[in-house]
C-alpha cells in the first residue's frame, strides 16, 4: 500500500499530540497558506491583531492546491481549498470569535452569519472526509450548535467520530510501579500548566496551606507554571499573580516552584511525584492528565468537560462542581459563579486530600488502574489505524 502524504498547518502542541507522526509510515508536510501569510505579515501592514478578523484567520486554510498532499489534517481549522481534508476540534467548529461568544446566548446572530454558514457548508461538503471530536464533551457541544443549522446537521454529524488523543505509557507496564511516599512517608502532589489560576492552582495552595496550619506536614507540592493571568475563567489579574508568588515564597519549605522546565524534565518530575493535580475551572481536554496516568500516577480533577471521560474515582478523584448538562462546562461567567466554583474546588480538594493522608495506600491502587486505562483507551497504534482509515478515504 502506498505511503500517505499528510499535510498539517502547524507544529504546535495540539498538532504534535493529535496529528504529526500518528500514522506509521506516513509522510508529514507542513503546509503554508494564504491565511498563515496574512497572520505573519498583516500586523506589518497595519492589521489589528486584536480584531475578530485576525483571530478567525488562524482557523481558516486556503492554499489554492499548491501543497501536493493526499490529505490535509487541520486542528480546529476549516479548509477553503479543494484538497481532501479532515479536522480535529476541541470544543466546536467553526471556532470563529463570534461563534464562541454567541453560540449559547445569541443564537440568532450566529444563525444569520454568512461566514459561519460558509464554513459549515465546507464541513458538510464531500471534500471534508471526517471530523474528529477530541472528546464526547466536544461532540455534545458541537451537536447542540448544529441544532441551529438543520440544513447541515446530519451531513456533518454522520462523518463525526470521537477519537481521544493517544498516549504512550511512560512507565513500564511489566514492572511494578513505585511511589515516593512509600519510602519517604511524604505524599508528593504536582500541578503543571502556565494557566495556573484557570487550572485551580490558587485553590490547591490555599487548601494545602490549611492542612499545614492544622499541623499536617506529610506532603509537598511541585508547581511548574509561569503563573499567567487569566481573563477567561478565573478572572485572575496581575495583583493575584503577585499575591500567589508571595504565598509560594512564604511556603517554600514544602512548595517547589519552577517557571518552566523542558518536556523531558516535566515527565521526570511526574514520575517522581505521587499524585497529579488539575482541578480546573475550564479545560478543553487536559493532556497532562493522560501524562500523569501514563506514569502510573492518579490525578485529582474537577468533573468538567472531558475529565469524566478520562478520569474517575476508581483511577483518580473527581471533584463535583455545578456545570452545564450538555458538554459539562462549569459556570464561571459572573463573579458569583466564579466564587461558587472556587469554593467547590477548594472544598472538594480538602475532602480528597484528607482521605489521601488518612489512607495513602489508595494511591497505588488508583495509579495502577490509571496506567491500565492509558493502555486500553489511548493506545497509540489503534489511534493511528483509525486516522489512517480516514485518510485512505480521501
């Protein structure tokens, strides 16, 4: 069978995770296009990088057929050229700003958008050979959105599949797992992600600091984050960053903080911890959950978006929060919503950590099941075979 040539529009983490190199024997080619050139040179010609038009360009692809590939695989993107293509999406598609802003609150504005209709017609067209939802949550949100466009709904949904990202094991499945707490008596927690506040980082520190004040000292925390502000979910600003940095410095005897580490060093730190943390306000997926689990480490998450699909109370801990029935997004649009969500995360963390410190033996049980979940449900070879079947249809 001939080798496939697969085009992709970027080399960012989502493409590396879900596209590049996933099909054994395929050749991968970075494809430049009209819109990528606009985004590169537009600001030099006076384009406003904060405009909706500039934002939307990152999700549009048009190369006029100049890239000679068998199939294009885009991430959150729409192909306006005639090359056969597939796309992977993480929430909904088209991911234009006016769609993201209004798809649940001003449906008439979205329904009347010629730009959205054009994008949906391309998704429904024969040239689009498949849509890959990153999770069942994403497929639910997309399905609700397509309800506003019955003329495209069936054609798009009939070629949509859910394919969770692949994850290679990072611990030897044939060897017995080892956990640092079993030798030291100190339980090590770890949180990774530059969007520290959106990922529940402040609640983690506050909950664990309360245990220290009570006299519980048999734990430590590793943080890998640049502590970025968050205007999306937690509404954390520069003053919050200053306050959290001071809190970390005041507790440096048990908090180990790194602004950034290489991917290899992050994975090594994961292997040297006992429990991963991602009690997020909002998360389109949560790749670090898979990486912790691939190390045989159970993870504490909220129950938003895709988390219940990749985590559970059998192989980790799920913190329940109030969320939307379709798609599982938490409520965080108002100050009152954010305060309630923060309180639910902190309360949930306190209960989970209390149980862990009282019975640390559960770490091994859950960690073993977490690794088994990766082997069964995120197999890299099976993922590649599913992708290849889609590409061959092109």
